[in-house]
């Protein structure tokens, strides 16, 4: 059965008649980070359905009231875990804002950053979890898409749009479709074998160059 725990009632009114809004809660002790770490471990080890908010509170360890103050439900907690797993990739500029550099070198470096992301110990296990449990819990795939995949595609689309405006792409080429096709040409030979736990069948450097060729034309 899905986690159906009822969040505890909110904290009592603060003394001296001050409203909660007058004293915004600050995570000065790193409590939210500790909760996310505990939740990520439990999600990966036990799965989404089998991980209860009680178990997260015990593993953090925090009170249930503290847990729900930071994360109102399990779906929000899972979204925060996904967001953190992608944050090093989505919250730092992966691509330049202009087209002054060599586009081929820029795209090679971009793929290098993607590969570093795939190497992180929590990324592929969390994706496997999403694939396994999303049919019963569609909020998992929604969280994964919103926190990771969508920002990554948008960033690449923006860069390819700038290249198109500068004449690097073929006239009429849709930058968003080009971004999706580029990522597909990279992930099919290099990423999905990792997810499935099988050896890659293609040379990584060759696969990257052919993907770049498909976007920019042969060097």
C-alpha cells in the first residue's frame, strides 16, 4: 500500500502572540540536508512505496514534526532528493551564453559534464527507481522530469538556438528538436548501457563526434 501517514498537526502558536510568518524558519543546522540524505538512502535501498515517512524520520534522525515542517509529504521529499541529485548539473552554467567559442569543443565539454553526472553514485539508482515505480506513482517521473531532464534539455536548446542564429545550424532546424536528438545520440550508446548494467558497445569518443556531426555537420 502507498504511504498514507497523516502529517502531525502544525506547531502551536509561538509565545508573545507572534505569528509563525514573523519568524521564518531557517535551516541553520542542516536538518533538511540530513533528511534528504536519509531519504535518498532509503528510497534506493527499499524503493519508494516501501519507504515510510516514519522510517525517514528515524533514519535522519528527526522528529516527525520536524520532518513535516521541511517536507509536507513523501512526494515533496522525493522531489527534493531528485532536485539535489541533479543540482550540480542544473544549477551551474553548462553551456556559454554566447557563441564565441568553438561549438564542437563546447559540446564535447558538455558531454563530459553529463558523463560526470552519470558517474555520481545516486543518479542511476534513482532513475532505476523512477522507471520501476512510476507506473504506480506518476509523481516520481514528474519530479524527475521537472528537476532534471527538462532543465537540461532547455539549456541545450537555448545554446543550439544561439548557434542557429549565428549560422552554425542548418537553416530551419528546430533547436529544441536538435537538442533532443543530440541527447538521444549520446545517451543511447553511452548512458543506457549503464542503466541496464551491460557493457557499452561503442567507443565513447566516436559516438560523441558522430552526434556532434549530426548537429553541426562534419568537421
